[in-house]
């Protein structure tokens, strides 16, 4: 079996396992709704211990990032390396981004329910967009400084560049620390926040390795490698954060949800109540990071109004138990075959 075929086979089974996981979560939500059980008490969702470990992993990561910024500032001062400076900037912005996201998340959970009936969860997306703009501005400033080093201040830079054992120890210690934090967040803290930090830590491992390599090559081989490497790292930072900003912008605009989510909601609705004969269609769209759900179901034409209302309210409440769903709207019908274009006016053409 060729490597390409093995890769495609693994990808196929990963997708299948992900879909099965989605259906199991749907079953768990139905069970929670029917038995009035909190989702945290079900095995499909993080329990109190997992949540506590996840929160501890996040706090440990945040404190470690602050310490590493201070240590890297020392490394920049000792080495004069632009590559180490780029790595320090990345770590500094990690701390700032964590602070911004924490504050916007807290801010989004508070407010007047009458003034903000749909909540303020989109503040998180706005915070990410604002921070991505700041990240790009800092990185562009760093690229400008690198160009100045390469063209105007090259003699002074060569005299000040000193990549001896102190910066090597600092960068090596940072890599080891980030690797340990990745393992803690990946395998101990099982919350979504811990997983996000795990991804950030492994990215930092590679960025710190790159900074170490560019600094060593610039000092021992050719001085220009250091600012050129710093420029590459700053460009990657700009690309990553502009991609994040673009994703948040299209989420705020109201991009449609993924097919996997629609399949999961269809599965949930069909297994929620035996009186639901058919799911006509499911439509989801972003409301910030989370989703607004519109689902059309078909009931027997002879179902009385009170019974229909009970089914609709129960399904709506069950859908809103899902962490990714901010608001759900259920529409009842006695005949199928309708499509979203038949139910609402068309706002986008093309």
C-alpha cells in the first residue's frame, strides 16, 4: 500500500470517527434533556475534575508565558539578535492575546439581558480582530527594523551580535518549557481552552527552534541570516493572525455552519421524539464563534396544537443545550419538501 493511499485511508477513518463522536454527543444531549441532567455529568463532556485540570493548565501556561517573556527580553539584550527579538515578540503577544481573550470573554458573559437578548458573545471575535491588527502592526514594525539593519545599520549590528552560551541556554530552556507545557495541556487539561493552549505551545516550540537556528547561523556563518530569519518569522506571524482575523470577520458576517454540524443536528432532531416524522432541512450560520440554528420538522397533520408546541419547545431547548449553539428556532409543518429559499426572502444573489 502506497503512502498516499495510507494517508487517504487514515483521513477517511478520522472523518468517520469524528462523525461518530458527533452522533454520540447528540445522544448525550438528548439524554441530558430527557433526564434533566447537566452535560458535565455525562461522559461525553468534561466533568468537574477535567474542567479543573484544564483551568489549571491554562493558568500555568499563562504564568509560564509571562516568565518566558521576561527571560527572552534578557536574551535579546545579551545577544542583540533580531531573530530572538522576533521570538520574544511572539511570546509577548501570546501573553497580551491571552489577556485580551480573557477580558473579552468575561465581558461577553455579562450584561443586560433585555438590552442584549442574543448575548454579547461576539465581543470575543471583535477582541481577536483588534488583537490581530495589533499583532500585524508590531510585526510590520519588526520587518521595517530588519530592513534598516540590512541596509543602514549593518556594521553596528555585526559588532553587537553575540550569540554565545547565554542566549543559547535561554532559547533551549524556552523550547523545553514549551514542550512540557504542550504535553500538560494536551494530555492532562482536556478542555477546549487547554487544547488551544496546547496548539499554541507546539507552535512556539517550532518558532523558538527557528529563532535559535537563525541566531546561530547569523553569528557563526553570515550575519545577514539573523535579520532575514527574523523577517521570515514576522511574516509568518502576520499571515497567521490575519488568517485568524479573516475567519472571525466572516463568522461575524454570518457564514454558514459546516455540513458535519448540520448532520449532527439532523440526527439529534430525528432521535429526539418519535412523533417527528421528518427533518425538512437544517440551516446554521455563525453568530460569532457559535451558531444560530433554524430547523424545520414535519409532524403528523392531525397532531393537536398543544402537542405540537410541546414537541417544538422540547426540541428547541435540547438544541440550545449544545455548547456551540447560541439560539435555536424550530418551525413545524405537516408536509415536507420545503427549502430555505421558500421560507425567507433571498438576501444574497449570485
